[in-house]
């Protein structure tokens, strides 16, 4: 575990340090009144330098423990993860393929959020009367939702809607009207986590590989885009993109990926390096074994 600097221990630590300083000052003043010059020098030399700092922390650290949730969150089994930052996640466009009630798909208003069965953890298959399963490298992604206004506290019972392109860079409902896979909603468990089982998204022309998501206050409000609290995107790790697209099965993704980057991307391009780092999931695995990872979403509530 990374050692926490005194500057990052929060208000309670700072107040305790101030209290120690005041006690030490009163002790020195008492010794001065008694003419204890030698004792005064010893007292000054014995004070800890790090205890004198009272600057406020600019980055809050938090540790999320492993828990298992069931019920409306789908399978809900998540792995523990540690977050070193809970900065607010930037808002990004929901793009042309959200199916959240904000636009039309093939001439019909599209809102998958009202379809029975959309609350699920494994989003690889179509549902609600449609059949079909998206093929590709398996990706198990845990999203940690935290409150940036409350020391990175976990936000439970919020809803997260996640969707993305298939291995050919196509979106269900829009590009593929007979499919609605790679879309799903879950409620965060008590530890603020949801875990989705999906595939690694393909790269299509003009965009860096990404995953879309929206955050809602609850499952009951996750019925239309107008209720969302945040809409944003995750940027896929470059090393994983290179490995997955080189392994085969992802038509044209390798050549398309070679032509883009987060800095040139029309969505991620205006974000800072720190923001992109926070929006990029940490993944482990391989194209043959699949990938597992996590990412933290910061929401000021």
C-alpha cells in the first residue's frame, strides 16, 4: 500500500497537529517564564517537522473493499479495488447511439431503458424477445461510483447504464436493428460498485475505442436520459487495444486504431492528461484469456 503523506490525511489530522503545536507552544512559554533556556532548546529540537504542516489535501484517497451484491444489481459479484483519486468525471456526449430516449433509431424513438430485462450484469446477449450474442474478447469491468463531495464515499443504490460498439465497431439497435446486445443497467451495491461482463469494444473510424455510460439516482429513475446525473465515456487502454485488435476477429479495428489517439479524438481531445488517466480502466489479462479491470467514476452529490 502506498504510504500516505501527512499533507493528505485530512482535516482531523491537521486539527490534531495544530493542537500538538499549541501544547508545545504553551510548554515553551512556561519554561521561558521560569528561565529554562536549556530546556527550551531541547523542546524545540524534539518537535516533529511533519507535524507542523496544516495545508489542506487536494486529492482524497479511498480504499474500496470486496463485497458481493445480489438482487437488482444482476450478479453483483465484484472484486476489491483501490482508488487513489476521486476527481469529478468529465461530462461527455452520449453520441448518436444511446437508445436512452434522446433520439431516433431507424425512424422510431429508441429507449432501451424501458425494456424488460435491461437490468443485468452480462450484456453480451440480446434480450426482450431478440436473440443473438456479441462475439469478441471477454471483458469484465467493475465500475466504482464515489462521491467527490464526501471524501470519496461509495454511492450505493445509484444506477449505471452502459453501452458500446461490438467487435466490428457497430451499435445494436442503430447499425444492427435486430439486436440490442452490449447494453445494460445495474444498481450500485453498498460499496458503490457494479460489474458488467461484456466484450472488448471494436474501433470504428473517427473515434478512439471507448465505452459509454450514464449515471442515474436509482433504478426507478433510470428510464430516460432526462433523469441522468452524468453522461460520459471510458477510454480503453492503448496496450490492450493493440493486443486485442492484433489477435484477430476485430475487422479493421487495428488499422483504425492506428489512426487515432485520445489527444486527436473529438471527444477525449479536450481533456487533461489526468482526466484521461482517470477515465481509462485499469485492465489485466490477454486476448486469449480475456480482460478484467476496474475504473472509478467521481460524482459530486
